[in-house]
C-alpha cells in the first residue's frame, strides 16, 4: 500500500480541476497545466480534494499510484503558488546579469554564456551572484536550474562554480609539498 498515494490532494481556493478521458487539467491564478494520467490509476474529484486509487493490485498499478498522486499535487501547487529554486555563484570574477529575459553568465570561459529562458520560466538576478528560477511546473524549474548549474559545477578544491542555495560542497585537500 502506498503511503503517499492514500492521502487525498487538497484543492485550494481559486483552483479549477478537471479530469476528462485520462487528461488531468488544473487552472489557477498563475496559469494552467495539463497532464496525461496513467491508465493504471483511477482519479476521482470530490468537493475539495482529489483521490487517486490503483485500478487493480498489479505491480504497475501500485507503482503508478504514488507517482500520479505526487504529480497531481505538484500541478495543483504550481498553479496556485508556483515553484522557485535559487542558485549561488561563487568564484572570483564569476557573475550573472539579466539581458532582456535571458541570463548572461561570466563563468571564467573566454566568452560569456547566455542562457535563454524557456517558455513558462522566469529568471531573475537580484544580485550578481544569485539567480532565481521560478515557474508553475516543478519539473521545468528543476530542469532549468540543473542546466544553468551544469555550465560550471562546483569544484571540490576551491568550491568555485554554480551551486544550489544551501548546497554544501565537501572540499578536498590540495597537493602537499
């Protein structure tokens, strides 16, 4: 029995939810999201909550049960509140700046890296060493943050690079004389 799947997903005020022919759609103040639900789960919309149940007791249905519940919960949270991730830039001369809707990154390469924001994602640079990625899709926000971080991952000797806020990088000891 899924520990996550058995909990109903609460629907907050101002969010409209519909389930038609296996397609789940949510609409709220931040926008709208749709998703194809798995055929191994049943989705029932009640007054103020969404209940997800497996179709049968097969291994596939049980494995999809908690996943579908979590994906539906992320959709509801995204259209009502939204998601965001913060990135920190560490290193001498490393900085970020906004260039229209894109982010221009100085990461020690011979040329600056310009990252174009995909549709539905908002990028901000409140400081030259901070980048805030926000949007309504949790998967898209995480993917964009991972792509920006992949340009210069934190290295273990000096700790320079792009890291998530609060990420701890274990430093190695350098060469001994």
